[in-house]
C-alpha cells in the first residue's frame, strides 16, 4: 500500500468519513398523511403529558397516561405522520447575534403588495411577514444585530421600495408569549 502522506512530509494519513444522513433524516419532518382521524381520548392524554415537557421520551408520557412506552411511541409516531403533532425549537435570538428586534407596519400600494411581499420574504432581516387588512397591509418582524443595523435596513433596503407609502417601526423590548406556525401551513399554496 502506498504511503498516503508521501511527498507531503511523510506519515500515514487516514481519511475518516462520517455519514450524518441518519441524523439528518431524524430532523426532517415525517411524511404527512392526507387523511386525518378523529381525535381520541389517548390523544388528549398524550397532548396533556407533552405540554408538560415536549422533550420527554416515551417513558414520561407513558407514566403520566398509564399507557405502555411502546403504545406511546407508536401513537406519537402516528400523530406526527398525520401532521397532528410536530416539534418546534425556540432558540434565543442572541445566539445568532440578534440584539435588536422591531415590528414593522407598512402601507403598500395594493397593486404592488404581492411583489413587495415576495421581495421582502427574501430579506434575511425578516423573521415574520404577513399581508393584513386595515390602515397597513403588511406586517413584519425584523431581527438585527444592533440599532445601527436596523436603521440601515429601514433606510437603505426598505427605503428602496417606492411602493411602500408609510412604515411604522415599533421596537420589541420583551417577548412575553410566542408561537410558531404548524408545518402544514409553512409552505405557501401554489397560485
């Protein structure tokens, strides 16, 4: 066998490859069924147990519900495949270098709303974006590293949109309650 390190200062070089595919597959959402069954008493028991600690393995919900661990695991798997149960991870924004959050309310010319919304959806500064009704027709949440970055985002990136007629900015001082969108609603319907 030839020395893999020949010509590079000698020594043996071992190439190590680790397949992370199995770990990545576990992180992907389960394939969702298009059929839904009626909610059962077992569902109610499991949801109540998981509300206490959504990270719990089958042992804790089994103990709380009186079901066997295998029944709990099988039932949770079924709920996940139906899209009735999903797991979401909340990470502190500061982990990503975000210290400045603000809500934005924009009034956009109605004929330009879809185009502006589609363009803004590609902005990395925006964590949330929705079309609304009322005096403003677009609401967004922006996450920025600092107040200067927020100012630059507002004046340079958003300022470049002539269709944005007015923009109100409200700094977020603290989040008291938050929720995320279920996976079934995350993908935008085809037009």
